C-alpha cells in the first residue's frame, strides 16, 4: 500500500513530517524580473520568485516549467540552479510550521501573456527601479542583488 504524501494529508503545507522540496525560476524579460505576490504562507503577501512544490517523478526543470506556467501563464525554459536556500518557520510553541528546501533555477522566457493564477495573488514584470517600493522576500532580494546585481541601491558597488 502506498503511503500518502504530506501534501495529500495536509494540503496547506503546514506542520510537515519532513522537509519539502520546492523550485523557483528566475526569469528576466526586457530588463524586468518576473515576480509573484504570494497567496499562501509562508511569506503570504510578499513578492518573490515564482515557483512551487516538486511532484514525485518530476525533475527540477520540469517542476519549474510547470509551476511558472500555473502561477503566471508564462512558458519558460528552465536552466541550471542559481540559488539554494531553506525556509524553516516555527509557531509560538516551537513546532515547525513550514520547512522547505528551495532551488531557484535560471530560466529563459519563451512565450505567454502574464496572468496570476494558482497560488499567486498577483504576477508582474518588475523593473529594477520598482524593487525598493515592494515588499520583496529577503531570499528573493538576496538572490537578485547578489547574483544579478538587480535591485541594489547602487548596483555598481556590489
């Protein structure tokens, strides 16, 4: 008999029995970055790299391509890993509410008209000058400024 996954038992993703693997895609088009405003915890309401959970049997690239299409309506070609980090959030009693291991991949825009869907409250192409005015998640800011020098206060000094 097959054991149900944590997501089948608890679709909200909260209080897992083990870490979950997730993937994101870093997509630039016309000097703008593709971001979504998250519709679910963790980081609900914050702007972040779009992505989501990896399904059993899916490669990281396949998961990124599927998730970005579901969340934004955009077709991409996923590339190599760009950034790996984890998110561990505890509740007031110290129990682990969320634990994700996230692999963000470089990706190339292929086609599609932007629309928010799935877990995204909003999706948009964000210009570098707009970054300071948005509530962007810390891992997204770190990735964009550290690897791409995008959204830095003074990008020439990074």
